[in-house]
C-alpha cells in the first residue's frame, strides 16, 4: 500500500508495503468533532467498479480485494456503530461484528464497547430475527425503523434481543434523524456500509459527513446501481479530498463534506 495523498511525509510513506492495522487505524481515526455537542459523525464506506457498479450479481465481494477488506475491517474497528440497510443485511448475510484484538486497547481508551453495534435500517422488518446478527451478537443489535412499522415484527425483533429504535413518523426512518438518534445513545462515531438506497438517502438529507470510497480497477458492466441512489439534490454537494491510498491498482479515497 502506498500513500498518495496527503503527499508522502516520510520515505516509508512512499514505499509499497503492507500497512499494519494500527497504522491504518491512526490514518482513519475519526475527527475530533465526532461527538462534540452531541453530534454524531457519519462516515460511509463503499466499493465501486471503474464503471460505477456497487455490486456484481448482488454481492460486493467480487469488487473487493484483500487491502479493501483490511480497510473495511479497520473502519469497523474504529466505529461505535455500523448503520446498514436491510437489503444489504439480507443479500450479504450480515453477521454480528467481532471483537478484534488489534483494536481492543484503542476502543477501551475511547470508552467504546468491544465491537461496534450493528444498526439495521428497515421499514418492513422482514428480517430473520433468529439469525446470530439479532439473537447472539456481542453487543445488542439495533433495529432502526419508523413508528408505523408492523408492530408484530417490531415485537419479534425485541423478543430476539434486538433494541428497536424509532426514528421516523411513518413506516420508515427519517434519514436526517439517524445521527441524532444514535448520538442520544452515545453512538457518535457512525459508519454506514450502505447499501446504495440507504446511502443515497443519507446524502440527500445532507447528513453524510465523510465518504470512504474504494475504487476497484475492474469493469463490471451490467445494471447494478452506483453507490448511491436516492432523491436527487437540487445542487450537487461538494466534498473535499481527504486522502488516497493505493494498492494493486485499487484507490482507497476519503472525502469530507465541505
Ligand atoms: N459496493 C458496496 O460497497 C456495497 C455496500 C453495501 C451493499 N452493497 C450491495 O448493495 C445491494 C443492496 O443495496 P440496496 O440499495 O438494494 O439496499 P439497502 O440500502 O442495503 O437496503 C434497502 C432497504 O433498507 C431499508 N431502508 C432503506 N431506507 C429506509 C428508510 N428510510 N426507512 C426504513 N427502511 C429503510 C428498507 O428495508 P425493508 O425492505 O426491510 O423495509 C430497504 O428495502 C446488495 O447487493 C449489496 O451487495 C454494495
């Protein structure tokens, strides 16, 4: 892995070498303003093909790489909570987040639990609550939904051990409310792993603070969506380049909302 931006500071930055998890964790540390004034910081992590596909045949794995997975794991290791759309949970067979030794001391120092909370966003709650994600996580999974979601499904979620959190007046979640609702639970370092429909809503609601985009050097074609699909913004919103790392032609970028 090579650091391309900000410009390399030391000869070690120029070298193409494997970065340790500690080094990656330092590089991707959440900004100090995460949590200040009760405001959560919402970071997204997605991978895209060169032609803009957000998945290949329903999975993101064919677009990913070992380095992408290391960064994915690091971003999880830094987060208080991972916010994810129900379709990604269903398609990718989400499991509970693991406690990883590499991040244990760092998490303890910040007062974080052993693993990030997974927060699943769903309106219909058509989820299998007997799965380990809900029934046996290290830290209870949150189900984010609307006040009008099916009551018996919300009850099934609670019965499995999940915490049901209402963040919308209708069936669904008001995406603009998610950072605040999570911050009220002390979860201020947020990571969303999509999918495109959920991420598009966060961006349209202007609550996406940071985009960590992995650009994979592959062409997928087909009809997969791009990494965000949601209501269009009247004026495209400007982000500033934060960083670029490179490994085997993959570009690991981060951008912050201005
Ligand atoms: N390239 C990447 O990095 C990446 C990352 C993640 C996912 N993916 C891929 O993306 C695909 C899935 O993405 P997707 O865009 O179809 O779905 P998604 O965003 O993961 O999930 C959509 C679902 O989330 C729930 N949802 C979304 N907005 C909501 C709201 N405001 N209120 C309540 N519930 C809401 C709904 O669940 P209910 O239907 O339960 O109501 C909706 O059907 C998968 O193929 C996955 O592999 C790629």
